[in-house]
């Protein structure tokens, strides 16, 4: 192993909020809220204008590029060889520095995504790649494998109807994997889900990032049923009241946990009583987001957005406010928090809303005018909101202010017009080194001002 365990342990004790501002270490950025402190970012660009480089990628995936210093990391499927790979590019030139095969076999379980949907995560010492077939591996930044394991062997295959897409998280000396799944084995579109004989209770797994071995497994039972048990969100971490807190959304509720032990501290009262609520039995996709002492969670399928105080305790917490779903809702996109406001992207109506965290007051809602849905999540930086639709069009809106203002529409896709199938762009935009990193159907673009 290239790095001494003591150095690795020290590195992983640093929360991402202390990560260098020029980095985008996890799928939601340095503060895990979809924002970046970077400035001097462009609002208008194209495939020729403002492009510092464009790298070919093996295939499309929903995973978000993560950036640390002079390296960009990505996951992708390689169709011809039926391989799932982790990739590293030079952040300054776009040159592919290395690729490593992590898993081989099937690449797709449904027509909407592939097994490379989880985003990588890095701390600047190593990068971790997780795939939907439950194979996970860690490499140093030069591409040397540190460890690899198949989670199916100990905890069973992931039992989600649609392809598993939760991203791993590194925080406070631990590597976290969230598995919110059905509580029994089943078949979907010809594929078996789950592993007979294994405990199918949903869980959060904490691993030793130096070795990949289990530290603890926190079970997360809920009264949710069938598809409502499934969640494709990712764990979110934040500091509150002098403690590190982990937020988990899915299975019809939001829970707050002690990040060190996994112990549950608070649980939002379910928004879906026995399937009689707004959404009946539907999976959850958006991750939670925290801002101004408030945790925000989006219920699925045109349901409200719910707010929960970070001071909450107990198992039957009532929301501090909820939105009118005819105005503010999100079925897939995770909201962002930036300079005291939440930004909620509605995929179906193609609208963006700016919301006050404490009160839920909608400051403005605006129509992007997109002819295609959004299922990527908004990225906010330099007082701009960046959003990518299915076609690879990037819409840029002004952050803040008293009213919605669309700054530009930038066509970055390959010219096709996919409509929600596996060829659709779902990757969110990463921001680092004064640049935007935009993943489309066949390329990874680095866009920035001269």
C-alpha cells in the first residue's frame, strides 16, 4: 500500500467542508450542497466557445465528474468489453491519465440507466469507485489499487427495482455506502434483485477507507412498502451543534444520524402513510440538502418538499414547513443551497424556484423554457445556477435577486434528442479550478473564461 495507514487515517478525518475550494470531491461538491465558492465562471459558452478541452468518454453515465487539484475522476461502462471502469483525466489538458477495470459482466439492468451511475469520491489521497453490481474499489491518485471488494459476498446484492445509483461518501475517517432497498428478493425485467438468505433490511454501511473492511452496519427499518422502500439518494454530512451529522433520505422519511456511530437521532414523520399520501408507492431519488439550520427533503412524483430543523430529536418529527407541490417540487433533481437560499429544480415543469430555508417562502419561480426534462441536479456558483437537461443543453440562471432571470442556453449535447432513456444526460456539473466540468453523451468538457 502506497500510503501509510496513519497518514490515510489523518486525511480522512478532515470533513469535505475543509477541502480546497478549487476541488469538487464528491458528487455535490466541497460542502455537499451543490454549490462552490469559485468565481469568474462563464454564463455563455458552446462546444467551441469557452472550451478549454473536450475529452472522449467511453460511454454515457449519470455519474458526476469529481475533481481534486489537477485530476478529474469519472466512472463509465465500456459496452464492447462489458467492463465498468474508473477513469482519471488531466484537469488542465483533458488527457486520459489512466483507466482501471473495477468490474466485468452486465452493464445494464433497465432501459433508463447503467451500472456506472454512482459518482466517485475522493479526498485528495485516494479515489473510490462504486458500481451498481456492489463492487467497490479504491485507488491512489496515480491509479494504484489499494483495495477492492464485492459487497454481495457479505451483505447481498442491492435489491432495487431500478438500477442502484447511490454514491459513496467519505467523511470523518469513514467510507459510507447507503443501501435503501426492498426487504425481500424479487425479479424485474429479467434480473434477480437481492440475495436469498441475506438480511434485506435497508442499511448504511461504514467502511475503513484504508482497507475497505466493515466498521459498522446501521440498519434503517421503516414502515414503507414495496417500491417506496427504494432510494437512490446519497448520504449527506454536515456540522451541527458541534457534532458531525449524517442525513439519509428515502423509504418515505428523512433521518438524522450520529455520523461517527450511525445511531439515529431524529426521524421526520412519514409523508406517505401506508401508500395513501401524495405518492403511494414510489422510489425516492433526490438527496437531502442542508442550509441555515434546515434540512430539505423532496418527496417523489409531484409531492411537496419538506423542511426539518437540524435541532430535531425523536422518531415523530413534524416538518417545519412543506411546499405547495404545484409550485415547488422535485422528483429527481437534488436541490442546492447557496448564499442563504435553496434552489429547487422541477424536472417535469422545467422550472427553478428560489426558496427561503427558515420559512419556505418562495422568492421566485421561473420557467427555463427547456423542451426536455431535467434529471441532473442544479449546480450553483459565482451567482449562477447551472442545469443540464436530457439533451445536454445547459441552462444558466441568475442566483439570488427578486425575480427569475435566465442568462443563457448553451447546447453542449451531441445533437440527439433522447427522452429519458439510457442515452439521456443526467450528470450534474462539477465546478473546480475556475472551470465547469460538463459531461454529455460522449464527451467531458472543461469550460472556463480565458
